C-alpha cells in the first residue's frame, strides 16, 4: 500500500540537498546544540466534538475527496527531525497531519485508542487529517496555523540529527504530494525518506515486502525512528546517494 506524506517535514528537503555543507558547517561552529521542544501552539484548542454517533463514518472516496473515518491508532510515525507527524491505523491506513499537531496528539491519544478523523484522501488511499477527535474522551485537535516563534533554521536542526543505520522489510511506500515515491515505512515503523528523483532509481526496492537497508541522518525517540537517507539499497549492498559524505556527528 502506498501512502502520501502530504506535509513534508520542515528542513528535511534542505538537509537532503545540502547535507554535506550543513553538517560540516554547523558541527564546527555550533557543537552540541541543544534541541528544545516548542511550547504547544495556542492556536489549537481541545474542545468537545459532536458525539461520534452524530457523524457516520464515510467510506474512502476518490483521491482528494473529503471524508470522515473511525479508526484505531496502531503506531505513531515521526519525520527525520523527530516530530510526530502521522500514525498508522490498525487496518494499515496512514493518517498524516502537520508536525505542529504532534505534541497535542500524543498527549491526547495512545496506540490502541479509537479516533474519528476528518480530512482528505490522498492518491495512495491515506488520509490527510484536518480534525482528529478521541471518541472516548471527546477531545479533538483541529489543524490551524501554528502559533509561537518560527521554527529553527535548517542548519540548527541539522546539528541535532544523528547518524543512523537501519534495515527491514518495506510495509508502505510513501509518496510526495504529486504522487511520486519518496521513501518507505518499514514493518517496525521506521521511516526512510528519499528525494523523489533518487527514489525513482530503486523501483525494485520501493515495493511492499522488499528488504532494504539505509544510512543517513535523523532521530530516534520514544515514538519511532526516521532518517533522510544518504545511502540506500538492499542489505549488504548500499548505494551512496551523494558524491561526498558529511562527517559523522
């Protein structure tokens, strides 16, 4: 099953294109930069939604169509910056939302909880969420522009990333907004991000069930592992994706 990551993580595309120069510059000038956690945006309020029974879940419609679905949260997903920006449902659908909603959502629901999601279906059958409501507690989150200070610039976020190596079986192929493949999600929830032009070089590996391996820069926390790949391939047969590799943090 393909899944569309509609909200690309902030700064990760820049890291993929400039990882060599950013890592060398920031590690020399900044050192051990502390990664602070932003305060929850004040623009997203937890309020009581309509009773779940008042809104009947709609079946999945054509791509781009609005829908409402009752789902069970199976596993949270992160982006390479470490932000929670999606979750997998118990029936294998990917629900995606902006990273600024992650702290509130992980405080509101846990894996195994039933939630009602309102949003739009993407090309791969996944759901871009506009509202997520906990059907048990009645709390909900609505996607609104984030409040508070602007995000850190890419070079500061790059300084907080770690060198990671992962491998496993592909459970989902992710796609960019226009539908082109841009990475995979492994069976254990690990997210491997690629740029679409590079992803097109590995058609045999960007398939459900394929065994893949990757190295790159990202984060590993209590919600999962995600990295932007600088090397990708089958286990024991990695292809370097860039001419020069940055120094390890």
